[in-house]
C-alpha cells in the first residue's frame, strides 16, 4: 500500500511539472467590441481630435435594438471599422437625466416620452433603433431608422465614413456597392421577444 501511495504521489508530481512547463500559446487577437463612449467622453475626445460620430438610439424595451446589438454590433468587421473611423455612442432615447451637450441642456420630455436630444436628432420621428451619423463637429446629423443587418450597415457607414456622400448620391452608390464584411447572422430576420 505504501508503494502505491509513493508511486501515485510521484506520478502526480511528474504530471504537475510537465503541465507547468507546457507553454500556452494565445489564439489570434480578438477585437473586444465597439468602443462606446458616454456623452461626456465624446465631447472630450471631439475637442482633442474631431472625428465623425455614430450614435445608436435605442430603448430598453426595443427588440430590434437588442437584435442589432447582438448581431450587427458584435460583428468583427463592424467593430474594427467603427473603432477606426467613428466615435460611437449608445444613447438610451428614454434616459431621464438632464445633461449638457454642445452648450445646450437636454432632458426627458414626458409628452414625447423621450429625451429631447433623441427627439432633436431624429427630427421628431421617434423610431427605434435609429442610427445617427454626424460629420466632425456634430454637423449634419443623418438619422437612419430601423434595424440594420451587417450588409446594410456596412454600406451606410462606408458611405459616410469614407466621405463618399460628398461626391456621390446614395442611389448611385448603392447600385455599385458590394458588401465585403462577413454576415455572421444569417438566421431569421425576426426581432427577439420584447419588441
């Protein structure tokens, strides 16, 4: 019995030493996610280095918003492009606090059941999700209402992010656009429960 215990102990020590020597090689680096900024962080970064802004207008109860977050915003190609070309903000259109943005105060408006910034940027047409794209210095906000699957999202953000909109009409661009990003979410186009 003593031999078995000594043999088992020696075997465990040998296996432990072998495992400690084994080097673990990490897999390929994976993009962590879109670098979502708060409104305060956005304003600080914009002062230091102006960049285009992408704002995701969502609500907690919106099923299509949750689907877009789970599929489009988790796509590695989307993450990489957005982090390189835009400052990104996820904005709960129904947030209740009061805050300042670009020298103006914004607050929850019970009559609209939305924050006044959301109502302003969506030009009163409250629909969720809505993507808002702004030029540097918050100019010319473009609201794009509705869920955007990866191919549609790619077309839109490249149109604005690549400044194509400055020299080509959307209709002409869309005719020649060929999606390059992998659409990893080719399942049914139905929103999750809660829509």
